[in-house]
């Protein structure tokens, strides 16, 4: 998922799309899943849940949701706990409060790449643990 930041910074993908594309590039999910992530950026378009968080949850749901191992809820909770350890909150409005006057600024994008990077790292670790436990 190392490529997630490149998708966000250089390829025009949103935060949510970048996390999903990083997982797709590692062969974890189909690339078409990025279409599902599109409306999740910018806190679901309303500034609430961080798009990088949403992207990770989409991947977790795809891999472990209903009719698979059905442990997606537990993995999703664990992901949220780990993200909060790093960033304290998951709300896009709070995470980007210093950039509310100019949400589309390069400075905000540089700030948000940290969310994409940590989201991808946390997701990768959780998926690694899940694979070792569940298969």
C-alpha cells in the first residue's frame, strides 16, 4: 500500500480512492473497487468521517465482510482504534480544521497525505494480522 500516497499526491485520486488503489496495487482488492470509494472523500462530502479512514473500511469490508470471514466489524473497530491512537480523531473537519478557509490548498493536501499514509500502514498491519489469524 506504499503507492497510496503517490496516488493522492500525484495522480489525482482522493484520499479514500488512494487507500483503495494502494490495496488494489497489492492485489488485495480489484481496482474497480476504487469507484465505490469515490464519494467517500472529504468526509463523505460533508466533512465528517475522514476519507482515508473510509477507504480502509471499504477494503476491510470487501475482504472480510458478510459471507466471507464475517469479522469485518471487529477489524473495522481495531482499525479505528489504531487510527485514533495516531490522529486522536477520525473526523475530516477536525483533522483539517486549520485549512477550513482553503480546503483545496496545497498545504491541506500535504497535511492530508499523512492521513493517507498512516491509514494505509494501519490497514496493512491489520490485514496482515487477520490473514495470520483467519486466513
